C-alpha cells in the first residue's frame, strides 16, 4: 500500500482529485449496497431492530441516565469525538479540499451545498448502514468490549458467511487509503501556504507519509 500511496500522491492534488472523484462514490455505494442486501435478506428482523432503536433512545432507563449531568456530558463528548472524526465537521481540515474543488455552478453556495451533502451522506447514510448490519446480527461471539472493525466483521460473518469478513476488510482498506492520501494533500497545501522549499519539503513529506 505504501508504494501505491506514493504513486498517487506524487501526482499532486489534481491526480488525487481525479482518483477520489470515482473511488469514494464507488466504495460508499458498495458499502450501502451490501447493507441494503443484508437488510433485504433479513427483512423479517427489521421491525425488531427499529423497536430496539426507539426503546434504547426513549426508555425509562435511558431517560434516567440522561438526567445525570455526568452521563449526559460523557455521551455528548463521545458523540462529538466520533462525529468529528467520521465526517470532519468542525475539525477544520475539510475546507482544504473544498477550497481546491471546482463546483458547478461556480458559486460559493454550490460548494457549501456539496459540503453539507458530504456530512449527510457520511453521518446519516454510511453510519446508518453500518448500524443496521450490527443490529441485525444481534449478539456476536466476541468479548463485551469489542468495538469497531472486529465487531463489524463478525456481524457480517454472522449475517452473510465467511466472505463478509473479507468484504469488510476490503472496504476498510479503501477508506483508510483514501484518508491517507487526502490528509497528505492537506499537509502539502499547508507547506505551500508556509512558503516552504516546495521540491525538497514535498518529497520529505511524501517519504514520511508512506
């Protein structure tokens, strides 16, 4: 992956943009499609899943927990942390990409709408697709503190068989690769802004990134 990453980032922001403009929609579509297929295969469990979501959000136990200031602050902190690193809203890095992008029609409002849609797609569509997979899988045979990739892979295995773990790993590699490449572009733009030695500094950054 390091060599492939280097091969992409040496093309600069234009090369990265050309790759990401088709890679990101494809990997997002693959993940959402997989979630929809899983939901279709287990449609009989969907009412129970939605009931669980509502009960978990508005039950008496949850209301009592929410009334405690500490519990509420912990929930808000965790939510902000996960949301920020999910869609970068409020992090301050996304404007790097937005400023370099070309929207149509060429107007600031158009670019703003694109950025809002990005947050919606990531937070509402992608995260909901992931949540539905985990909830449909029900209890998984893993330690209670297991989260993240392991939980998602085991959920897919429970729902679809062994190929689910390989598919989840493939999608995660795509998302990780796109994050690595795009964050490099952010760093390169910062070097340019600081008027650093363009040629030398960029190559040092590329080697360090890979």
